[in-house]
């Protein structure tokens, strides 16, 4: 080597070593803001004509990267949350939601991103909707009959309530469990902060409709308090954090899930009824969290993600007729559907100094990818037997050269026995229909869509040319159908979706 070049090389290596050491010593904080039942077009993204204006979410998008093709694992709540936290698709374990008084979906000591962060020295906290099950047997009284499981008297509310967030890697939890499932009360850590003493009031007036499953309720419980309270508790926790220890906060909003309960100050703020108002209140909460990060001096070293567990509820059909607002935008389908609107969701990632402000990507990405991405960022060695469906999104986030599409394929599922496989621009729905709850005639006519006979062998769409999934190309491309179906069968039979790690 030329002797004149040696000093420069030494300096370069020292700079790189210092940069690497600094990254390890000052890893980024991570905040996930998780909406509940929000359509991909419920976010305005700066469109002044949008009937629902979301300036705070729009500002987050302007600070980071917006994904136009980001997906949850499922079209319903519990499975998507499980997949996001574990990096593996829910359908490898289960399909449906955890119902009232349902047990935990996790195995003992199962990998979660919260547990990963904690092992790397992060403080971890979860706020709001859990909906992943608890150990109800631990608090059920020995003499309580199974038929009385909805009665407050069947449980010892003073006992530790295990199986929830604290047993899945979180240091702290504050929330209501699930807003429309009992018990209707506040839970802090693994204890009940308020004690359910009576049945839920079914007739409680609600701004935009909705209902509550039967079960015990604490005195003074009010569904309108949920969204502002969990946001307030998140902000309080963030304000306690220090710059010398990183943290991971997961705020799972109850909105805009039914019951639709925007507080009065937000009534009439949208042009899409109380649902739109509830989205606007959610946006306001996002703004409060972002402001708290800035006030605490933490914003510049914090990754903030905004996304949702699935698409909007079927009441979107009514909004389309009444307000001409379609929550799924250019897409077909809603919550529970295999059509794109069931699982393509708002998907924004901001990371100051690392992700280009105002950037966008049409890469197909999934919430299961958070695990491998975070692991790469914080230097965690992911074993090959965990997060088996998780791709590292870092090259996409940093704008680096990478194979495109990044994912070989993406499996979508809500109900047992019905799957979709996305590969490039193509999606195969291995079922007679992508709709679960049915599609009203007015909706079909509005968008010029057709339904399919029950004996339809499957559906194939080119999403680049036909994002609304209006033209079934199944019969026109038999070779593509065969190849995609074979890959789908391999995945469902147990093959990992993500490549093995070195």
C-alpha cells in the first residue's frame, strides 16, 4: 500500500468505528401508533379536498416515508397485533380474534419485539387496546360457575392479572383491554386500577353508534374517556424517559373502531359524520404524542410509526352513500375481506436523519417486517426460528439499492381456509370471493364491480392495472395461477416467508 494513503485510511477507519460505536451507544427510541379499523384513505396526506383532514398524521408523513402498499397480516384485530409483535403471520397459529374472557394467544416466553427491545436495554411500555388475551383463570374464583363468567362477582379483582403485556416483554401497561369487550375498567401493569362491580350499561348513548359485549363494568367507566386517557398516559410516560436509555412505546388506539365515540369538541370537524370526527380526534392524539417527544428533546432520535390493524368497518358502505367518502380509496374491500381494502392500511415511518423527509415507497411491505427491521437497527441477533416471516426494511427506508420487490410474496388471510397471495403486481385470491360480509348492490353499482358464483375456483388480479380488483383474470393466466397457488400451499404448510438469516 502507498505509504501516503495509510494515514487517510487509518482516519477513515477510526471515523467509521466511532460512528458504529455511537450508533450502539445511542440507539433510536421507537414509538408505534396503532389505529384500530382505519381505512387507507381515511388519512388526508395533504389533500385539501379530503373529507377527513388529518394534519398531524400528514405532518408525520412529511417527516418520513409513506408506503402506498403497506399491509397488516389480517383483516381483523387480534391476528394483526400478534403478527406485528412476533414477526410471524398469525395464520400459522390461529385466525380469529380473542373474544371476551379469552386466553392469551402467546406461548410462554415467545419472541416479541417488546422482549427483544427489553433484552437490548430498552424501557418498554404498552398503552390502550391489548386484545391478545389474558390468564382469566388466575383471577376467577374457585366456586364461580362457567355460566357466570360475565358476572363481576365471579372474579377476585384484587389479584394479579397475568398473561397480558407485562408477560410479553413490556415493563409497563396502562389501558382498558378492549373498549367493547369486558371488563370495562382501567388496568395498570398487571393489576386492576378500577374495579368492575356491575354489568355494563347497554343503553349508554353514543355519538356514532356501536355496542358493548355483556360483562362487568367499573363505576364511572365512560367510553369517551378511553382515547384521551391512554394518550395522556403515554405522554406522561414519554416525559419520564431520559436520553441515556432508549425506549419502545406501543400506543394502540381504540379509534376509529366501533363504538364511535368522538368527544364533543370534535363533533362536526369532518365531512364524513361521527366516524370522520373520530378519525380527526385520533389525529389530534398523534399530534400530542409528537409534541411530547419534541418537548422532551427526544424527537430527533425517535422512530415513529403510524399504521393500523386492518381496514375500516362495513359501516363504510353507509358513509359512501351519505357522504361520498370511501375509506378504502381506490381499493375494493373492508375489514375482514381478502380484497385489498381489508388489509392495506396507512403505513408511515419517520426517522429523522435516516429516512428522507417526505419520501414515499410503493414497495409491498407488511407489519410482520418490523421485527427484522428493528433487530437490524438495534443490533439484535435474530435466531432463524423466530420472526420467520419478517423482512428487513432498512434498505428501503434508507433508499439503498435492494432487490425489488423486496418480499418474494406476501400471504393475506382473515378466515380459516381462505388465503390470498401477493406477488409483484399480482394477487391470487384462493377462494370464490374476497368479500366476507357481502357487498351491497349500491356499492357494486357505484364502482362498477361484479360478484362471483360460489363455485368460482379463484380470483386473479393485476393490481397495477386494476387496483379496484374489478376484472378477474383467473382463466386468462392458468400458468400464473398454478405457480402462485403452489407457493401459497408451501407457505401455509409451514415454509417460512422470509429468507433464512446468515
